[in-house]
């Protein structure tokens, strides 16, 4: 038996995806998985220290991890209309935020790299905080604006906050491609056969949850920052899609274009390593 560490976030899409895999609901051969639930920025940093065999990471973080990890086709977060938002206490324009303090959910998040691709000057004054703390920080004017992800996308309006820019819509309009938010990666050292088996197990885990959507609900709610059932369902409906089962060719094109733009702007280093096994 091979025991592997598996990192993912407590967000509803990840707990939905990995429920069957970590609760012995599907056949995994000689592979066993030890779940490690942390926010995505913590997982990004753990992967940079090679602490996890398999993990969810921001695609931004993967830009620094390609020497030691490969991207899996299944389990990630990608799609249309699901990108990070810039919000503020009142209506304003993005240029109004230059020189202002923006709360971000982590220096290695895809959201932050998108912000820097949109306007590099907006990355000069940022305050890193857990993603679920950003709404209150903006509402209480501890910061001038916030970069929000995950459940906050569905709840910022109830907090009386205003959308300044949808970075996902900006990306889609610029490239015509889906927005690559987070991917599942595995250590290259595990070997090609093991990596293929992991990828297949993740795909089966998603299919199990899709066929038995009521079963993971208690697990999902226990770990969610936003316990409202309607918000949880919105979250899963938006972030678990066909790209979660398989990135597909347009999904891979999106990832490669994301890295090309970041490399061209000097935001990540180039690598000779293949993206996938």
C-alpha cells in the first residue's frame, strides 16, 4: 500500500471533488490518501517546500513548481464566468485604485497574478490576508479595495460592497479562453504510472459525487466558510464542471497562455520541463 498526502482547500468545490477519494467510496488500488485541508495560499507555500505528494494549487503557484510537479488533467478549477473580482466600498474605476491598498488572498494566488497582468502598478501596495477576511476588511475600510475569490464572489453584495472589475471576464475577453484558477499537481518523482492512477482516481471521485450529490453534503458543510446551502450549491455549480473532469485542449491552451503572458511580463521564470506527464 502506498500512502500519499493530498492537499486541498475546505471550499465546497474541493470537498465535493475529493469526498469519495478520501472516504473509501471508490476503488483506488494500492493507493491511499491522507487529506490535508488548508486554504489555497497555505497549500501553495507547502508545495513550494515539497511538503505534499498531490495538492491543489493556484496556477500562479504552479509557475514556480514546474520543475518538481506535473499538472493533472482532473480535479482543477477552471471555467467561464468564475474569475476573481476586485471590490470596493463604493463605486470607482480601476485607475482610482493606483497607489491604494488592496487586500489580496495570497501572493501566489492566480487572482494576484491576474491583477498584476491587468495593471502591474496595482500590485505595489497589497495586504495579504485569508480570503474569507477580505470582505470585512473592505467593509470596515481597513483597506481601500479587495481581491476576492471562492464564496466571497456570491456574498459581497450582501455586505454592501461594489464590484470594480471582474478579472475573469477581462481574461476571457482578452484571450477567448476559460480562466485557469487552480489545478491539481503531483510530484514528478511519483512516476508516470502512479500519476496516471491518481488522475483516474480523482476523475472517479468527481463522478461519484456527481452521481450521489446528497452524500457529501455533511462533509462539505462542515468545512465550508459559508454555511448557507444555496451559496454552497452555487459554488459547486460554478467551479465543478467539465474542466474538473478533464482540462481538455482549450483548458490546456488557457494554462499555457497564462504562463506565456506571465513569463513575457517577467512575473515567473521559464522552464524546459513539460507541463504534464
